[in-house]
C-alpha cells in the first residue's frame, strides 16, 4: 500500500492525518493561497506527492511559530521550483528598518489590501518606537473594529511584534522597552475586545491555559477575544498554570473545549494533555470529557492522535471550537 501511495500520491485526508491538522485546513490553504498539488491527476480527488507534502510541512512549521498564514504561504510558494511553463517568482529583499510589511506582495492572501497593511503596520511600529502609548491604543482599537479580531491579529499585531523583535535582536539589545510597551498595548487591546456576551443558553465554557512552565499568553488572549467576538463562553487562566490547578479547573468548570498553549517544546507535555483529555465530569450516566486543542509551536512534531487536535493557527482554532458549539456560535462570525 505504501508503494502505491508513493507512486500515485496520497489523498488530502491522508496528508492531513500525517501532518496532524484537519483536512479542512489543507483544503483552505489550497483554495486561499494556492498551496496545492503541483501536478493534478484527472478526476475530483487531489493526489499529493512528496514534494507537495514538503511544502505543507513547511507551512505547518511556519504557522506553528506564529507566522500569519498569508505570509507563510508567500514564503512557501517562493521556495517551490517553478513547474514547466511557469515564470519564476520575483526575488524580494527584506527591509532593514522596523517594517512589518517588508516583502509582502498584493494578492498573496494577506487578507487586507497591501496599502492598508503598510499603513496600519507601519503606523503601529512607529508609534511603538516613539513609545507613544495613546497612538498605539487608538490604532489597535481601530484595526480590530475595522477588520475584525482575526485579521487584526494575523495581519497587523503579529507582523508588528515580529518586526520589533527582529530589530531588538539585531541592535545589541536596544528597543527592549519598545517590545515591552507594544506587547502590553496589544494585550490591553485584546482584553478590551474580550467582552462577556449575554446568552440565554447555559453553555459549557472554553478553558484557556498555558502549560505549567509557559508564560507567553498573547496568543491565548487573541483566541479569547476571537471567542468573545463569536459569542462563546470562556474561562481564561493565563500563564504558567500548575498541573494540579489545571486539573481542578477542568473538573470544576466542566469545559466543552480545553486549549493548552506551549511556546517551546520544553514546556509541552503530552502526558498532561492526555490527562486533561481523559478527565471526565458530570453526573453519573452522563459523564463527558473535553476536546483538547494543542496550540502553539511547542507542540510541533508528529500528529498527536488520541483525541488531541493541533490547530494550524488562530482562524482554525476558532473554526474548530465554533463547530463544537454549532448554532450557539453567533451567526455571521463562524
């Protein structure tokens, strides 16, 4: 069977299982960004060859480190050898200034028009360098209001945070204060967006927690804001939640979904994740266990299996969680 798969490629479902992501994510990357099989066989079914799978693996690696999917796709497609008859992609050089939009191209799946990306990202980066907190607050609130939480996070907040971080790394520890202030302002904007939405239905919450030795909370705060935008209940426990406290929180709140964030492999624990996934609660005869999402680059590696899911980014995590709640998710936001 393995020889047949090697000779004729494998299906989208098989690729998704190998990578540890959903088949919906693979199809979405093909539809939105053009990351599909270089050679397509006749018929409706896609067949993925080893070189195609290598591109998807790189896409998974980049998105797991926090690179927005549109930007990751541009990098991945730029590394693909051109097929017969295709023009080679144009080369691009990275800007050395604090510019979150260096190298971006129109139509690359960024989500926002290139002009908007440049204007909003550069405005935020320049305000950060000036330590102009009021301007950052205004810009962040405006981009969330104008474009929604997911676009604001993937296309403005993350690229700007990465740009400032690169400037710090290349300038002998200068700009540390800039990164700290920017992180605080992003966190503040995300928390303002995380409002409790009244609901007539009593729904089990989504529990958000960092692993016991993990203190990076910004991605979880973005997820919390996205859940609030969709009208879903949540409980945010923040950074470095001890294993005993996590266990108690799950048993006491009875969540439908638990999201565990790990920034580095040293903080990820498959054993603890499986323990959470196997934690049953509720009345006798109607006991249930939560769906567990492993979020963050710390979980990179082979597909987890055992009922654990590893979303490819903020958008996929929100879609998976919304699917659990079905019609309870706010119409028009799923």
